């Protein structure tokens, strides 16, 4: 890794810290805080949220026909999502154990906290739960696949990849044949040494 790449990685870490501080400031401005991993609002704000909740009659009155007609298509995705979720969980339970790779903690990728928001009606709450599950599955699968890629093929692509996973930045350069032969076991050993459920680090 070049010095410039290391400098960029350090800048990413610094910016992440800045973003975390801005998020915390925004939480305070909206009147809520995390307590035991649950978002809690001040009492007066909760009452205001309930006032802003749409009843189902008004909600459906504002819903377009296109939304009603496409809703079954959206929710039909639950079938392949559940299959992928179960299949990938079985895959890592079998293969990661065989390769001595720490398994991904599934629960780290799913958050169903939006259902507690008082300004959401039942339909909106279900919509939020569906989106949380769908995006949780995608993130969970991505982490499992990134660990698989680090184990079998830690090589960058020649083409630009849009939004690569964080492990990708440590991979070997495209065309570095000697590095691949010399360092493949190093990548595997580093993966095995990670604590279970650990976030991949950005190299510095």
C-alpha cells in the first residue's frame, strides 16, 4: 500500500469520527437518546409524534393506485430473502467452521427499532420492518461474502468497483502474481485471527 493510500485511509477514519459526532448532535436536537440499544424520546416529543400519526383511512386516501398495485410485488421479495438468509447462514455454519473463519454475527446486521416510532401507523411500521429485514439480509450476506473473498481471492479488480466492501482496500493489486502466491496464507491467517463479529478495519 502506498503512502498516499494510507493517508486516504486515515482521512476516511477521521471523517467517520466527524460523522459520528454530527449524528450524536442531531439525536440531541431531535430529543432522543439511546438507552440499552433502544431509542427513547422525551415525553413531550412522544406525544407530538402520536399527534402526527396518520390514521389508516387518511393514509390509504393519500396512497396512489400505483403503490397499491405494486405492493404485492415488493412484499413477494420476502420469499427469496428468507431463502438467501437461511442458505447463507447454513453456508457459513458449515464452511466457515471448516476453514476456521470466525462466523458473522447475524444479529449485528438487523435492527427493528423503527416500529417503536409513535408517528408511524401499522402499515408504515410493517413497511419499515420489511425494509430493515431486506437491508439487513443484504448487509449480512455482504459481510459473509467479503470474508469468503478474502479467504479465496483477495485481489483487486482491474475495473473500478462501485462501493466495494471495506476488506477490498487491503486486497492485492490486480496483476501482483508474486504477492498473491507469497501472501495468500497471510490473508487467511489474518481473517482467522479476527474476533467473531468484528468489523473489518481500514488499513492505516
